C-alpha cells in the first residue's frame, strides 16, 4: 500500500493540514487504542509502563504534525521517521503487555495488525515525500542513515 495523492490533495485551491492526511488519521486511531491499553494496566504499571506508552503514542502523532509543518522535505522525512520509531516502540510495549499477561494474545495481535496498517501508511507517505524531493539524496552523509532506511519493516 502506498500513499496516493487525490485530486483534492493536489489541488492548489485546497490547503491541507496534517489532520487531512490519511497517515495521520490512522496514527491517531492507533494512539487512541494505545491510550485505552494504559487504562487496562494494573495500578502499579499505570505510572511506569502506562506513562511510557502514552509518551510514545503522543510522539507518534506529534511528530507527524510537526513534520507536516516543516518547509523542506528532508525535515518532513526526518519527523516521519521519528514517528515510525515511536510506532516500533509501541509494538515493543505491546510485547511487554503480552509477556506480563496484561493483555491477551488476541488483543495484542489485533493491536499489532493496526500498527502494521499505520506502518504501511507511514512508509507510503515517506515514499511520497522522497519522490517529491530532489534534495533528499543530496545529503552530506550525516542524515543518510535516516533517509535511506528500508520502507517495509516487519512488525
């Protein structure tokens, strides 16, 4: 699945905010699902693990918003890569919930499937941004490890 630009999105008359992006909408739904997970944690985990999950979940969507507000494509790409890192962190938090029996394997599998859908959207949007930018590959090397990451990472 890749990010596709619709006619409405390509139209210069329509200003697009980050809230209009399908990738943001998917990430927002996942963030809400992860917040719901924190409400089901045992009391002794609500501060430690719960706080960690909430920070990563907010980082997922905050970085998309901030990246969308950047003028240069390499900056936008960098922030969406940070979002992808936060998503991977949340998948690891789901593994912790499974290992500690805070969630059933079915619940974790469903959330991981949702995370996979968000990953696909992020990778598609990164591909879109890379294709739009003629300067992304003209890095001095300092950011090349961030920019040239594989597009399809397994969950």
